C-alpha cells in the first residue's frame, strides 16, 4: 500500500458517519493495518499499555481490549504478563487477523456506543486505544464501559483532543460528580502518529470505577 493509499484509509475512517462504514474500511484495511501503523509511528498502543501497567496489577483478570483491531495491544499485554484478555471490535476482518495471533481468550464483534454483550461488573480493567476519535465513538461510549467494569477497576482510553475539548471532558466531570468514576491519570495532548502529516493531538486518560 502506498503512502497515498494509507492516507486515504485514515481519511475514510475519520470521516465515517455510520458504524457500518467504519467496519467496511477496517475490513478492507485489516491485512495491511499493522505495517501501515508501524510506518507512521503509531503511539497509542504503547502509551495506553504504559498507563494500564501503572494502574492495573498483572494478576487482574479478565481484561477487555475494546477496539482491539488486529491485536496489537493484545500481543503486548500477553508479553507483559496479563493472562486473560478478551477482544472487542466492530470489524470482522480486523478480528480475523487478531485471531490468527492467538493472544485473546475470546473475541467479540460489536460496536462501542451501545449496549455491549457483557454482564455488569465483568471486567477487572478495560483498555481502548484509537477508538474515541473522529468518525468512531464519542462520550456516549463511556456509560457501558463503566457498566461492564468492576468496582475499583481501571478504564484506560485514548481520546482525540478535539473530542476532549468538545464535550468529552465535561462528560467525564459529570460522571465524577455522580460518583461513578474518578479521573486518576491524564497524559495531556500528544501526537499519536508523528509520521503522518496533519495528525492532531490526542491524550490518554485513566478512569477508576467507583
């Protein structure tokens, strides 16, 4: 895939208006995704994993990789000693690549933003990198992640900074005021893809579930 093709893929993802469109783009991109993201110096997986390791003990389980894609984070979670991780993604094609890596205890196809196929208080921690961004999921995706995470568990999220400034921060503050969670870590803005021209900043945050 040429640099122009990669840029078109990214543009199509960020401009998507329906979850079906997001899934279609990622299905077509799945086999080349890891290589392309490596070329642009994709930082979200490493940064979110670092924050997870800071706040979640290695024996915590089960964990959910929400927006797992091809399993980049799943591979690293396994290497660093998290024994039971499940994958959730909207794209069948991306999950097929993740399944070949053999790093997840289970794979689930569903979209963030609505009711997820898990019981209340199920996961010890949740990590979600590159999902809360343009054309994907906004603050509406927080509520069900809080529902399925255990009390005392951590939710690690990357958030595009334009979303953070356009209501996401206010939603987190409202959830805190309701006693549902506490914001315990925030990297502040950083560029997630330094090798991709025009990439706007994101941040990584950690919520402790009350």
